[in-house]
C-alpha cells in the first residue's frame, strides 16, 4: 500500500502499538521481547499473549454484564494452555469434535460446562461425550436425533436453528442460506416435534450461529434479538421453559487497514433491552443466554513469527521469503474463505523503530503464488535472518492451516505471560476414531 505521497504504508505498526509493548527496537509479548522468545523456542513460531487473551475475555464479560455466559469456541485455537486460560477465567467451552472434547477435558473444563455443536457428529463421538459427560449437545439434524435416541442415555440438548436470510450478519455466512448447520427456521416445528418425541432427550434450549467476523455491533445485536424470539417460539410451542439460549459467536476483530473494531460499548448498551426481551417471555424467565466466541477472545493476542530466509527483487517487486507461510498460516495468505485478498498486519518485531516505508511483498517457502502473506506493504530495510511477525494471528492460525503441504517443519507454539514461556505441544491429530462405523 502507498500513501498519497507514494510512500509505502503499513497499518500493522499502529495496531502493534495499541496491542503490545514496544521497548526500544523490540515488540514485547507477555513481558518478553519477541526476539528473545524466538531465540528460546525457535522460528517459525506462534506466540500467544496470555494477558491479551485475559483482557479480551474480561472486556467482553464486562460488556455482557451477566446477561450471557461466555463459552470459548475451541476451534479458534485448540492449544491446551489457551483453553486452560479461559477455563481459569470462568468460561465454558464450545467444541465441535471428540478431539476438541478431549482437549477441553485435558485443559480442566468441567464436562457440564462443555457444549457440543457441529454438523456430522459421528455415533462414536456422541457415545464418547455422553459417556464422559457433556453440558449440552446442539442438534443439527434429524439423523442426530436418531443417533442420540439409539444411544439411549439421557442428554440435555438444544436445537440449532439456521435463521431466515434477512437476519444474516458477518463476513462469512454460516446460516440464513442453504447450509449443513442446524434446522432451517422454516422447518422448526418439525424439529421441535422430533426432539420432543425422543424419550431420552431433554430439550434445554436453542442455538443460533449467524456468522463469523462480525464488526457491526448493530448487526450482532439484531441477530441476538432474533435468536431470543426464536427461543420464545420454541418454548411456547412445547409449553415448557428453556434453560439456555445460545446466541452464537462471531464477534470480529479488525484485520485490514480500514476495519473498525467491534463497538463493545454498543453491545453493553443493548444488554438491558436484550435482558428485558428474554424476561418478557415467562417460559424464558430462568433461561441463561450464552455466547460462544473464538476469534474475539484469541485473535488479537497471537502473532505468527518467521525468519527471512531469502530476499529477491523480481520486476521491481521486493520479495521477502520467510521460513514459513500459508502452510502455517493459511488465513493470512487470504486463502481461508476470504473473497478479497487483503494484507493482515505485519511488522518487523525486532526493528520497531525503523521506518516501515520500503515496499515489500512477504511470501512463504511454498512453490505457489498463493503463499503470499502480505502484498506491497511497507516494512523497514531488512536482511536475511531478520524476523517478520504477522499480527491478529491467535485465531484460526495453525489449526486452520495445511501444515503438511510441502513437508516443511511445523512451527513452535508458546503462550507467554508475565515473562514466562509455556511451550505448547506440536500440532497433532487427536482423532483416534475408526474411519468406519455403524450410525
Ligand atoms: C457453532 C460455532 N460456534 C462458535 C464459532 C466461533 O466463531 P467465532 O470465532 O467467529 O467467534 C463457530 C465458528 O465457526 C461455530 O461454527
């Protein structure tokens, strides 16, 4: 990007100053210079700022002011230390697979504080979580009702509803159109009838997940209002009270130069009205609202750091070739569902006082032009061996990346808090289920 005078610009530096400490030339995370953390854990690396995650959790909890319980959505970042941090803060956990269930249990989550959502839950997964204990299962389709019925043990469950299109919000639509997620709102009565007919299912509530990366507070609140109305409808149809109204996650963080952060004050201002809307329905009088964010809690607190391995100029473009790229960080390369490829914020974390005014295109080591982490951004003069950090990388980073593509080494991962580095087990598949099974 260039400013009107033609100088290269980069919004990453202003963001880095907002989110982290900068002392001298060095960006600090959790009380330590990124340069030092990398010298201890190696590069490439994901570095998570424990204090930053706690701050995000506490800001959201303060804005919600008791209206909704927060359940951390593990898919954003399944590192055990990260889950543990949110459990320590008082969060419940939302999971979408048996692997995530095991990670949540290993991180200390109480089974009763775990929600299981997600399409295509296999019978073996359902059996395992019901056996181990689970707060609620969010039912996504009729076949899931049959599987739970066949297992026979009593479960608390919610109906996941795919809302009608006009309440859709967010950058990536997960509901409101044809999806594999939940029951279409148009089919709600049939879903209620099927769930209530299953003798071992105790209908606890409803679940609506409208979309991800929502930066518009009004859109978020509009989706929540609609979810409360749907909960009232379900309760009135069954004539029984509901205990939970899961409003979904989707709270966004600013990635790109013109993104404005989600206005949490506007969310806080809507809380009395939302509470009144719930209380207006006697069958929701004792119901508890739930939000299940992932990105908002972890995204801003994570960096992906890699070393420059080579520099080259091709047809006037300066390329910085890093040790890792989209194989570790698919989202930053713009290939994780983004329609338009825009730059994630990048900085040189050990050269923070140098002007970032030299045009640079930052690429990874893969043999594909898709492996580009920032196009035509501004960075200081840099050499081989210098570090580049991609900010806003704590959510949907390593966990959403094709780590085996080109068989490069996997990155290190660490949670850093109050000067202490806790390294995280290398990424590995936790799936130990058989491939085929009876349904
Ligand atoms: C059911 C459900 N809950 C929560 C989340 C977390 O969303 P986000 O990270 O946007 O808050 C997702 C993300 O896909 C989801 O599918």
